[in-house]
C-alpha cells in the first residue's frame, strides 16, 4: 500500500513553493496583519493562474478534475507560509459539497468562479454563546413561497468580511440531533451586518454576521431541505483531511526554523544544536512532524479511495496534527529563547496559527471521540 505523493504531485509542489517564495513567504501574512488585503488578493490570483483553485473541480467548470490527494502539496506549502484567506474552506469544504450536492446552476455559477480565482467561500456555523451542537442552531431560514427569509446571528465566521459567499448552516424546521437543519449559499450583500472580531491568529479574520429578514431564493439551498447536517458532516471529512495537511506544512517550517537557529546560534563557543537538551528536543519535533505527515497522507489517500477506515484515519490525523503543531511551535519558541517571543521573527505566527486550529470546527476531544466511534467502540 503506497499512499505517498507521486512525481507529478511533487513537481507541482515545486511550482507552488517557488511562487510563494517569490511573493515573500510570510511577508503576505505580515502585510495582512497590518491591514493590506490587496497583496493577498494578488497572491490568490497567482495561485489561480497556477491552477491551484481548480484542482478538484470538474473540467467542465474550468477545473483540472483531480482528487483530494492532489491538494496535499498545495495545502502543505500554504501552511508553511501561514497564508491568510479562506483557501481551506473554499477548496476543502465548498468545492466537494458543490460537486456532490450542488444543482447544475450552482455548479455553473460557483465552481466556475472558484476555478478562475474570482470567488471564495467560508462556513458560518457557530452562534453567540453556543457550541457546535446541532441542537443549538437558532438562525432560521423560513420558507416564503419560492424564497427563504433568514434571521439570526453567526459568530466566529472565518474571513466573513473577505469572502464572496457564505455557506450558512440554518434551521428550516424543528428537530433534534441535526434534524431540521439546511445549508444555504448566501452571496455577501449589504443586507448582512458584518462585525470583525478579535482573533488570537491575526492572519485570520473572525467576524460576526447579523441577518435580518435577508431574502434569498430557495434555489440557494445546497442539497435537500432539512438535510444540511449529514451533508455538512460529509464535507468536514474533506476539510479535516486538508487541515491536517496544512498543519503538516506549518510544522515542517517550524522544524526547519529551529534547526537553522540551533546551527547559527552559538553559546559557550559552539552551536547550541550540539547540546543534548536542544538536539533531543529537535529530534522529538522531527518525529512529531513525520508522524503527522504519515497520518495526513494516509487520511487523504483513504478519503480519495473511499477506504473503509477513512473516517478514523481523518480524525486521527486531525487530532494528532493539532496537538503536535501546538507542541512543536511552542518548543520552537523555547529553542529561540528571548528572541522567540518577539514579533521580528516568525515563531509567534506559527504558534498563533496552531492555537487557532486547536478548536476550529471541533476540539481534539471531539476528534478522538470520532476515532473511537469509527473503530466501533
């Protein structure tokens, strides 16, 4: 069983890496923190020209018609440079759901735009003072003839002020354990009140969206009405597999940073990397990285091939990668010493991104429980 990347995928990684190096690696993230979003838009235009926006989109809609494993090198390279934006939510959630459940009109409109780089999509799930429990969804979309009227508030929406479309989890009927929930595609309009929230990771925007009598066509439903919860759970498999790859990319860059610094930083007349305490710590970081990489590659391979243990593999990769990323990013700061706490170098960017993902769309405990369920425990 070989679930490693093939020669073509590694070659494409090289093109993406060169492009991201040319635009300054983490320079885009640092400019984004200062409020410059134009540089990010330019980067996404360049990624679209490379074909990164259409990898898993069908050829008839302007894509390449490839599979989940072909996204792995792109997510790893994006993770290395802490690229802002909703590439993850667009390519690893919206695209697979549109391909599977979208109407012909939705595919023609959204997939074509995504492939060209002119549209990005995020997910609005959480509501104020609530968690990811489906029973707590109170944002309603009530039927009114051929329209839906949306009322409610969504919070902690990633990049809700930057994307073009919001994939909105709403209640369309009473129900428990996910019954009565639907997914709708809402194009951003002036009717939606957007409030930017504080986020530990300054390279990601979190927003609160308020909907008051927002009227959209019933044709904006993704899939069947009242079937949004099982559709979303299937989409989260794609997202968590991709997210584990993105975290692997971040971990690889952190290990490289720690190794480089341990080589050039001298103490008592020799590089600190020669000291056992530092040497063993970096070795542990490398082991965490390679374990996460193997889990991530297998998770994406199992997803692409619809393997029987794909759910357990994906949640295992997500859980381990999340904890390993936090652990490695924290150790990197310790190895850098006092300078590791400053904003002049990149150490803090990776720890903040790791903490951002810690509870993103589910905690580590939740993913461990999903692993247990997949194993039949």
